C-alpha cells in the first residue's frame, strides 16, 4: 500500500488539520482515519469539538502503520497505543495530533502551526494526556491517586503513608517521559479541560492534581521529581478556571504566564527532541513579544544562532555571545556592575524562593550611600539561588541577573530576574532603588556562562570551582582559553568583581594565581602583571593587611620606574595608593613622601617655586631629593635657606647634604646658619656635621650661635661639639663668646678639655668664662676643677662668679642622664 502524501494546498493562517479517528469494535484492527482542514476562527464560541492529544512521540525509528485515506502512515509505537486507546467502538472521534496533523516535511507550515499551538490546545474541547501503556503497577497508582483526591474532599479516609509498594508505583508513574517533555507544559497550560489516560484507566486532570497533592510525601523528598511535578500540577489544576479563548484575540494566542526569561530558567532542563524546542515550546506561554527578536519557530535557523538570539533578547543586543551547535551553553561578555548580594533564602510551599538581597555599591550612582535590604519573591528556577550569589546589572539591560562566582568566570543562575513581589524593605531611605541602567556607569567586564547542560542537583558549589576551559572542554574558541595569559586575565577580571562585592578571600586566591600565570607567560615586568599585582594590593588594603599591600606597591612602583615610567599616570596612581596605605598605618612621613614625589613628577613643564624646594630639603629623604634634581635640576637655585633646610633635615640630613654637594658643590656657601642648623639637628646632626667638615672644614667657624644650637640639641649636641673640636681643631675658628657658651651650657668637662687641648693658646679664661662655668647646672664642679687644673693663674673669683655658683640649683653635680 502506498504512503500517505499531504495535499498541495497549504493551511491558512487560521486553519488546522484534524484527524477523524474511525470507530472499530475490534481493538486489534488496523487504525483507519481521515485528515481534513478545519478553520479555527468562530464568532460565537470559544472552544471547538475536537480533542488535542498531549503525548511523547517516543523513538522515531520504532514505528507502526496507521491508515489515512487508505494510505499507510507510520507513527511511533507510543502514538499508535494512544490512538488505539482513543478509538471508540461506534463513534468517530475528532483529534488533533501534532505529528500527523502538521506536515513535518513542510518547514513553512510547521513554523505557522507551532505558533498557533497555544490556540490549538486552548480552543480544544478537551486535552487528552496520554502517559503510556500500563506498566510498573500503574493501574494501581492511578486508582490510588483518584482515591487520594476523594480523601482530600472528605470522601475517603485511607492512609497511604506507610505503603511502600504504592510509593514505588506512584514514583514510577511520575518518572514517565511525559512529565519530562517540554512541549507538554504549553499544552496543559492552554487547556481548559484535561483528562489523563494511562493504559485502560483515566482520571480528570483536577482530580489527578488533587490526588498527587495528597500523596506528595511520596515524591517531595526527591528533588528531580518535585520540580517536575510541581510545575505540571500547577498548570493542570488551573485548567478548569481558564476562560474561553475568543477569536477576537490576535493570530498569536499567548497564555502570558510570565516573561520568556523566567520560563527558560524554570524549564530548560526539560527534554526535547531538538534543542530548538527548548525555546519554541515556551513561546506560547510567554508574556513577551518575541516576534521582532527572530525567535519565531524556524528549524532552518542553526541552534547556535537561535541561542545567541535568545540571549540577546533576554539581555540586550550589545552583549557578546558565543555558542556552539551541539552544546546548551552560552559564553556571554558584557560590561556591568554588582548591585547586591543574596543574604538569605527561604523556600515556600508554592516552590517559590523568598530572597533577602542587600543592595550596595552601584546604587551610590543612584543617590544611595548606604546598604539597602530588600525582600524579593522569585519563581523557582531549575537552578536554585544560593546565599552569597551576586546580583548584577549588565550594560543595556533593565532586569538584574543573578550570578555565582566560579574560578575564572561567573555562572548565570537567573538571567533576567523578575520578582513576583517586593514584600519588605529596610533602609534609612524611604525610596526603593530603581535600577536605571542609563545612570549607572558599568565598571567591570563580566564573563558569564549560561549552561543548560548541568542537572540542578549536579550544579557546582562555590567551593568546587572549575575553570572555563574545563567547563567548555574544547579548543579554538574566540574567548582566549588556550594559554595561561587568557586564564590569568579572566581570573583578574573575576577578582575585580569579587573584591567590589567584599568577597576578599575569593578575590585574593584568584589574584595570586593570576600573578603566577602572568609571570610565566609575559614576565614580571609586563604592565599587565603589574596591574594584577596592584589589584591584589588594593584587596590587601581593604583587609587591612598593610605590610603585604606595601610590599606589592613598592614592587610595582620600582618596576615602573626602572621602565622609565616614573611620571606615567599609572605610576602616580600606584604611588597615591601607597600613600594611602602608609596613612592607614599611621606612617604619615611615608605618606607625605609619596605625595611629594607625586607633586614633583607632575611638575614637568611647570616652574618650581623655592618654597617647595626648601620643603623637600628640610623634610624628605635622598630619594625625593634625587627626584627633585632629576626633574628640576636646571631650574634650582641653591639658596642659603635651602642648604640650611638640608642641614637641619633630621631624617635624612646626611644624604641630603651629600646630594647637594654632589649636584651643586660650587654654589654651596657654608654660613653660620648652615652650621647652626647641623649642630641643632637632633637625629642626624653628627652625620651632617661630618659631611660639612669633610667638604668645607676650613670654612667652618664655631660661634656662640653654633654652641647654643648644639647645647639646645639634647640628643646629639655634645657629640656634635666633640666632632667639631676633634676634626682638625686647629683650623676651626672659635670666638670668646663661644667659649663662654661651652662653659655655660649642658656640656661636660670633656668638651671643655677638648676645647683647651685644641685651642688653648687662643682661649682666655675671662671672668665671663668662669662665671659661666660656675653656673653650669650639669657639670659646674667638674668644669671648674678642669679650669683650675689647667689655668688656675687666670681664674679670678669675683662677686659675679660667687653669685653664679650660688644660683646653680643643680650645684653642677647632675648625672649625664638628668634633664633640666
């Protein structure tokens, strides 16, 4: 017998084929039927007197024949069983069956009919759900579900809670392929009346759902069943409450259950013969207008291209998307920002997730400077949201995306999260944040992986991080997976996002690995390596690990300086970061040094003021002084004030003076003010004076002012005086007033002894000298004894001397460690 061929006339935009199933009392007789065209539009009624079959095709290679207009037509074994069960003994039965009523070889017809599926099932008088032939004690399972439904309405009182056999039968029934098929969702979502058939038994759809609700303790503990059954029950039990679908509706009937993104998130793990069906099967339930997005059913479009269109529709056209023909995975690249983090989760009895989200960071752009806590309720998705998941807003999008950090990428958990309600908010503000992307500057590069391949129970936790290369398991992609540098770059970008989300430990781990990868591939001196190191230093600063931050920043700055990038803006930023690090530790001098160096580096092309030069000489070390001469050496005028400032530099006076002599030796004048500054330098006066004596010793004069300065230097003044007198003392000029000051001040007899040894011939022990020695609060006795031993014949005990001794409260016997 010849094969059936569809007629040449195409179906109209609002017409379908129906199958007239011919009766036969012999259940084993061949199945005979007829096909005829039927207009769906009708002005007076919203339903039609045909039944629509919801079933699983089964193995397309395992077929049995039926006869259409006396021509053979192969159908799958499961469909053959369904038609046998539907065939009446005496009456014709009008049925719509997709694999027969749609010419599967005509792509244009198939595309149009699939777009009308919601209308076809919605306007059917009844939808028949065929679960398959009886098996695994399914007859008992269906019967007990019916009994359980009656129990729920008070008609039965049987307790099934301990019946292990029944539990196994019900679980086996619910594991049938029909519950996993993605097309059945739209079919029962559109239905106004449902009958469920399994073998020879059948039950009303609402009773089936009620019975399952009573027996849910049999499958609630099995996650793979719970999510499947909840969605089917929810859609099926609502059938009796749905209104008629009128012809006044547009050609495309949409059930408008929820946005397409949510449908995809909930149901992408369902089974489909073709990957395309994971999108096309949900269009009729979507509340979005998808026509302009290129998502209308068209099986000539490659899967990879359809998946890309879907991602761009759900996010925005500007995102970069990479897909593969044989994979249910999309790699998405986009700019964006983290706007919050999931702080806690509760699952309710309706299989929804109640999230508490802390909004932060990017909301500052919207005028919020504090954390904002919001309670959101989301429909359950195939991937459950977890505590710690991040909420981000990608550039150009209006809905947030919930993501989870893995090693060098972020997994998409919900691509376009639409809360069903906002229940509670807590904030110091009275406004709830409105996420207007046009007002947010997206600071980060996101690398996202949206995978439909991982079963919900097998989804990685944060601690089981695989790399992107391990997830994709392939080479020659355009996202740079092949080398260590590509991986290091991804780790660095992921760490930037994590540190902004206060996931500091996670960020540090990735950055350390990224630095190693950079060093292996491009070396320690490459700018990319330095950028990653500086990012790690930033994280250390945020965790108050100051020493680690300081060490990294110093490495970065020194490397940039060796690369002749001392005044590069990036280097200045690194130096500013180091200054902040010093300030945080209370090291104000270190901070001021970095700030001064930044100031000097910014002066290229600008004339430097003397005040700034003097400040550098007085307060900063050799490194800053060297930078000063490198930047402005030709412009610097060496003034007395500058030399005095360098001589008085307590922290780095020795280095500052050496540098001055090396750079400007001929122009330096060693005035009394310079010597006084060195003598009064508490921390490094001895070292500075040594430099002066080595370079210009024959020009130095010890004046009263110098002695006074040294005497006021309680830390190193005495050593300075010894140095002056020991260093070719015969060449040093000393005034009478200086001798008086040596006798009067807090020096001991050793300084006076050196003075007498070196300049004895020039010194006259005048009344003023003796009077001063008598009044020396620290060493009067010893100094006077020395003078008497050396120059007794010159000493006259006058009234003034006696008065000075009498007025010496310390009696000149204080120890060297005493203070006045």
